[in-house]
């Protein structure tokens, strides 16, 4: 490859001369042996070749500025190799360098400084600069060009091979890093598992130590009792010895008294008139004979005990024989019953196996049909577009097939029964009287926008959010009435009076049409004053408590984002202490359906508390709200049972009924319930009159009431 030539030297002749005519061998000559060899005239040589033959510049090795070593190496005192530059030591240039060498070195230094790689260290830019200088050197020395080119090619080929090796090893390096990271992760996971296991072992060790301590304490108590019993036994033994000694002394006194009496009797005459004298020898003989008789009787008694100790009376033997026969009969009967039950059990197991096999086949068939069949329509959605809502739809679609339901729906739509397609174009204004809510006070007609269910749900959701923020900013803790707040809300949303009135009438109309929806019906009841607003806030508060309980259970397990089904049941029991087992099963089943987790031990509980853009929740929270509402109704029914003998109820009678139905209720809660039922204030409670029992129960069912304690 041709390379560019170096620039000419300033102020000196060029290395190559312009071509001149060849005048023959008229130049200098040299001898080899006896033969003289003339050389051509230097001016007749070809350009770009050294032109001064026989005038080769010498550059001795001992010169201070030799061309090969701007950089030198030496051993330091600690036997390490040190690289240094001759120029750093200030060595003078005693012998001048050849111009071509000086030109190459100057060019090399200039290139290195331009590239910013003057420091001696491995670098691609330094290699490229030296490669170019080497190209110049090869190109100028024609004689050694093949050898130098071969050397250069060998170096270049080896460098290319080494680069290829590096490129081949790069993926292995990345793979090694990846494997190292995976190993580190495995090690960390193993450490975490061992950490948990160590924690469990520590807890178990702690429990065992506590048990050992308790057993040591118990042993100490037992030792104390044994010591006390030993002392009591010693005291009793001393008392026994004292009593025994006293008894012996008493016997001796009695014997002495008897001996004295016998002596007195011997001195008196007998009935026959003969005197009897006390003979000690006769008494000794009698005593000896008595002892012999006592020994014989004792031996005989011992023989009787030894020979007949295991013998039982005949009466007991006969009773045991009868009992044994009865037990044998019972055993035979039980054995026959067991054989029958075992046969039946084996038959049931075989039948269970067959039924399980059939169930699996039916399940596979069901899944196949689910994938291949069209989903069944949700006919209850038709209630949202019909006048009359769910009640009207159930009335006209009861006991009808799918085709008949389609015909009924088409007839209703054709007849104008759809809530979005039919209806009057305008609403009639309700007037401007004080009994009319502020957001509905208008005379004349108001345009019917035919507000849909989704828009109605979105507006209601925004109203609840705005009202919660408004009530939170109040310092007295008293909530604004929904009617007053709705007027303020519409006034902020719509600056034009006509738009505010239109949206007020359309919102009320949509709430009436979609009252069968749980959330819309609740808002309509709160807006009309029939339902206590605290019902909504109380329900949301209980749901938040349930969420916080699940978060705590999740936190205790390391925040995996999942809890077990036992954790679901535990949270329900903590937040709702009065919930019955059947309702817990229903709520957990709803969670399994919502999360598709029937065959899973853990569930992602946070997904159950999410709602869509319309504020609708899943089956889990629907079942929770259903139970909360059922609890209010049950509470009202309990109060009704306590007041069943009354037609009208006064304040005191209602308090008595609440106390009997809920014995753990406090006075503050009871007063709040009474004020809601009679729709009054604390300063006017003494002036209210009795109301009908049915109205009392209805107000309790629509109020934020809950049982303070467990039901007795």
C-alpha cells in the first residue's frame, strides 16, 4: 500500500534528486579482494532513493541520542521494571542524528502530541502513529522493504488474530458475568431462606428455653412441696410415736390397775366360801400357752392368705361369666357390622373413583364447550335502558327463553321503552318555593338530556369525591346536606344558570331511572334525605379498615403482595367480628371468582379493592357491602322484635329497645341513633312525638347503625 511521503526538510537538500542523465560508472568505487567495483555518479541515481552512495550516516550505539530509544527501561531498587524517557534525564545530543531519522522522530512526536497520547501506555492511536512511521521507513528503504514488509505483515496478522480472540472471548465474558450474577442471586436467595430458617430455629430455641424455665420453676415448686410434705410427715411421725408411747403407758397403767383389782378380789371369799390365791407360775404357763396358740393361728391365717389370695367368690365369678358372654356377643355383632361397613366403604370408594373420573371428563368437556360456544348474554343489562329499571325487566322477562327475551327487548325499544331513546323532550319545572331543593328551583320547561347510566355514575363519583374534600376542610365536624352541596357543586361546574338547572333535573331523573343500581340508589336516598349519608362513609371506612388489615398481614410476611385464603378469613373476622361462617365462605368464594384463584393458595388481594372509571367494584367488595347492609337490616329486625308489642314508639321506648337488642351500646351511640330515627336535633329531642313502628324500623335500616358488641 502506497503511503504519503514526509514533507521535505527545511533549509536542506531533499532525500531524492531530480532525474538526470546517466553518465556511466563515473562515481566512486570500492574493492573486494583484488577487484575494483566502480559506482555510478550519485547525481544519476533514481529519485526517492538514498543518493549519496558510500556516505552512510553513522549513528553509534554509544551516542546519547540514539534513534531507537527515546524510551528506556531499568530495574528499580525493589526489582521492578521502570520505563523512562531519555529526554527526562536531560541527556545532550552529542552526535547529531541523521536527518531522515530526525524527520521521522519529529513527525512521530508531532502526531502523538496532536492525538493526545504522549504518555507511554497501550493505545490504538499510538499504534496507528507508529504504524504510519513504519510505513514511511519501509517505503524509503527499498532494499529491505520485502523483509520489513514481511515483519510488519506478521505483526499485523498477529494483532488481527489477537483482536479476533478478544472478540470471541467477549461473549464468554458477558456470559461469565451473567452466570456470576445468577449465582449471586441464588446465594442471596439461599441466604434469605437460611435466614428465615435461622429465625424460626431461634424462635423455637427461645420457646424451648421458656419451656425449660417453666419446667425448672415447676420442679422447684414440686421440690418445695416435697420438702414441706417431708416436714409434715416428720411431725406426724413424732405425733405417732408420742401417741404410741402414751398408749403403752396407758396399757401398763390398766394392767397395774387390773392386777391390783385381782389382788383385792383374791383376798375376798368366793361364792362357795373358798379363797383363791394369785399363782404367778400358773399365769406364766397360761401366757406361754396363749402365745403358742397365737402363733399357730397366725401361721394358719398366712397359709389361708397365700393359698386363697387369688380366689374370688363364686357370686363374682358367675357375674363376670355372664358379662364375658355378653361382650363376646357384642364383639361378634360389631365384627359383622364392621365387615358390612367395610364392604360398603369399598363400594363407595369405587363409586367415588368412577364419579371423579366422570367429573374430570365433564370438566374437560365443559372447558371445550366454553372455548367453542358463545357466552350467554347478561340480560340484566337490559334493565339499564328500560323505563322501570330492574323491576320492570324482571316482570316482562320472567320464565322466557333467549329468543323470547330478544323479542321482548325489541318490542320495548320499538314502543319507546328505552330510557335513552324515549321520554319527554323537556321536564316540567317544580317551581321556586322554599320546599323545592335549590338546584331544582325553576319555572317553565327544562331540556331532557337523557343522561345515561355511565355518565350518571361518573357524576356521582365526582360529587362524592368533592364532598369528602369539602367536609374534610370544615372545622366544626358537621357535614353539609347533600342537597345544599349539590347546588354548590353544580354552581361551580356550570356558570350559566340554565346549564345548572338542566344538569340538576337530568341527574335526578337518571337517579330515579337507575335506582336499582347499588351506588346510584344509595346516592338518590342520601340526596332525598331517606338514607343517612354516614351509611356511605361508614361503609367506605370499614372497607379501608379491611384493606389496612390485609396490608398489615402482607407486611408481616415480607410484603410479597399476596396473602393466603386463611389471611382473607382472618382479616374479615378482625374487621367484622360478628360475621358468620357462611358469609365468610361466600365472600372468599367471590374473591376466588374475581381473581380466578380457586386452585391457588394465595391471592393478590390489592386487585379486589380496585374500581373502574364508573366507581364499580368486583364481586368481593359487592359481597362485603351486601353483608354490611344485611347487618343493618338484622340490627333493625332485632330492635323490631323488642318493640313488637307497640304500634307507636317514643324516644324512651326506642332507647329501651336499643338497649335490649344491643346490650353493649353506649349512650353517645344510642343518642345518635335516636336523633336519626326521629329526624331531630339534641335541643328539640324532648318535643318530638311518638312515630309508627314501621317508620322507626325503616329509618334504622337506612341509617348508619351497627352492633356495638356480640349478639346474645
